[in-house]
C-alpha cells in the first residue's frame, strides 16, 4: 500500500507541475522561464502542447530540448574558428520528429537497446514485447518513451536546468508495473551537459534509460565521422549475433577492431566489423561513481567531447543504417556514418542474460543514473 500511495503522489505532483507551466504558456511564442532558459511553443500532439526549451550558458553554448520524446534537438558549440554549429543531429521543427527518424536525440525507454525475441521472464512469468527490429524488440517497442509527450516540472533557478516527467502505465508496450520516470537536463558554465535519470515502479520491471543523440563534432553532417578519433575505457565488449543480440560472452578487445583503449580513428578498422560498429563496451568501472569513460575528438573543428557516466556499459553506434533518405532542416541528406552515438546504459538483452549486470528495478527501490557530456576545444 505504501508503494501505491507513493506512486500516486508522484504522479499527482507531475501533473500539477505540468499545469503550473501550462497556465503561463500560451500567450508568448518565446517565454523566459528562469536564468538561462527560453521556452517556445512548438506545436501539439494528441491535444498536448509541445514545447522547445533552450538552455544557455554565459559562454554562448545552447542546448535545445523538446518535451516530445524528451528529445535533444540541438547543441550549439563553438569550433576553433569561433563559429557555432550543432554537434548533434536534429530538426528545426516538430514535423521532423513526427516523421519518426531513427531516435535522433531522444530519451529511450522503458528499455534502451535490444531484447532478444521480444520477450523476457521475471520469476515464472514470461512477458511479450513488440518485435520492431527483426525478431527482436528495440528501444522500448513501437511507442517507446521517444514517441510520448513528457510533462515539464518547475525549473531550478541556479543553473539552466529542465526536468521532464513521464508516467508509463502497467502493461505499456508489454512491460509490467506503473513506472514513474524523470529526466533532468542541466547545462553548466563549463559546457557540461548533465543528464540525470530517476524512476520508481510498483512492480518488478526491467529499466534501461539512455539518450540517443547522434554526434558529429564537425557540426556538418555532410562530413562523416570516420575521421574522428575515439577512446573508450573498456577492455572488454559483448559480441553479437547476426541480429545484433549479445551472444552472452564477454570478450577482450585486444587485437580486435573493438580496441579503443588508445584513441583510434573510427574509420581505420570499421571495414573489419560486418555492418559497422553497433556494440556494447564493458566499461572498466572502478566503482558506481561518475567517471570518465570515453573521449571523441575532431581535428578539423578542434572540438572534443568527453563522456562521464555511472552506467556499466557504452553502446558505440557508427550510424550504419543512415542512408540519405532523411534530410536535415536545410535539405541536406544524412548519409551513412554522418554521425555516431555513445549511449551510456546497461548491456543489451540483460533481462535474458543472468551473467550481465541486472537491469531489474524492484518496488521500493530507486533507479538513478547520471551521464555527462562535456564539450571543449583542444588547446
């Protein structure tokens, strides 16, 4: 009973916060909310208002986030010439996201990555999910967290910070339990973009939340990422089968094209990986605290990106399935390897692999993870 009351209370708080923001939302197209945050009316979906929130710091960096899919649409940073461009793929209007691009910048849930054959067991019960990626379930199913409208909470005035909330009902996309989720985005003065995930459930359920931003540090998606250099603090990775489901093994990266323990050009060995990189790396964790796990750099723009996380895994995806059919807001085709993803998360198919870190969230427990992406210029 205590857990049920707790869940109802949180849900009421989420709805009340959303009502407060909605009350002052409709008259101005752009509304300053607090220090470093502008809110724009971006349209509507299913009768719900869609906003675009832009977080700004004093150095001129900007991150824009929509409450449709809890989606990062733009991250403006400066290159070594002093020119600003976005280092993530995104669109200037809501229509680009309603056409269902491949998860550009979206918050992924209830379970990021793949679950084999669209099913898993908890105790003696088998749960069945939508098979939306060949024989497997991918990124939460047909209508994952990337395709729902999230409710914004009141903003923290101390830093440009935004919290988005979503209540996933028991049985949604086949998952058990009423799950209450919040994601807080914060932009610091040091150009650190912090993403903090929290969740509670009234039943045992797998949870694996991540962000699916596609990075191109050049700021120009017509220039691919094969020349960018990547370091990942991982001595092991999880090999996959032909459908990209982990085999259950944890193999060393040494003497393989998966060895990024020293900075390597992404295109140098990608030809040795059938289909390109779309693999989980087992991070060399010292403890459960936030730590530096990856670094991406681009010599042309002078930008680099550091990734910090509390998660045990990092999915490196080299944009293999981008094929030019999707175009930027300027009409430029987004081709293969136009951008890459560095998704901090639990391992794919963890609910079916007892040897992997558990992704199950039990009633009364709190799910809490943190990831920080820090953008900077090489000196």
